[in-house]
C-alpha cells in the first residue's frame, strides 16, 4: 500500500488541504536532508547515483512548486532573511504574496522590522501562526491588537494581554479574564 492510498481527501474534494509554501518547503528540506544522509552511506556507486538523481529531481520539483506559489520564492525568502531588510520591502512582499505562501508571510510576521501597517494586513490572514506572531509582535499597533483580541477562531487575547502596545484598559480586562480562568481551574 502506498502512502497516497492512505490519504483521506482526494484532489478537488471539499476539505482537501492546500499545499502551502510551508508544506512544500518542509518537503524540500526533508529531501535535502535525505540527500545529505545518502552521501555517508556505503551503497554501490550505481545505486547511489540513481538515488541521488531521483532525490535531486524531487528537490527540483519542490522548488518549481514553490515558484508556482510565488515567483522567485527563494529570492524573496532571502530578502526577508537578509539583515538589511527594510520595512517598505516587507510591506511590498506582503502585498504581492498569495495567501497560500504561509512560509513567507509567517517569516514576515516575525520580522523585527515589520511595521504596524504590514502587521495589520497580516492580522487578517487565515493561518493561525501568522496571527499569533502579530499578536505578540512589538510593532503591532493598538487597533490591530484590539481587533486580534476579539478573534473567535483562536484565543489570541492571551498573547494580546501581554503585548506592551495593547491599550491599558484592554490589557487590564484581558489579564482579569486570565485571572478568572485561573481561579476556575480545579486544584490538584
């Protein structure tokens, strides 16, 4: 039985998960590690060359997949990871990035130079990890944090409660909620 035979959702069915950049990038990274581990094995040369060729083809296929999600994907990741990334450039990348480029957008949502405008846009992204990063980001503004504190899809209010940019009255209410939750927990 193949692994693909075990997958519940078939292509095009309702509920099938999208192949986001985060998933494809993870696959490519895993293939690169497998390729690295192949180098230290004691396989016959012909088999090693065959396996290397297959792995390299799969790695190139994942790179093509990433570039289909967002053109010049590796270059854009390099720009975000660069020490001289500018807030304006991060903002432009967010505007241009497709929604399914979870990995790039997650990196930007963590970036210390992401400005309040960029973070406000990312606060509306469907991927929870991006919204979590915005809720804890020191550059998130009060309006964005207030909006995130009302997120019903996940309890971001907890992260908002400890962000120094959260308006003091909201911060007090959220911390009071946390205390009440703590008081309602059964003792061990």
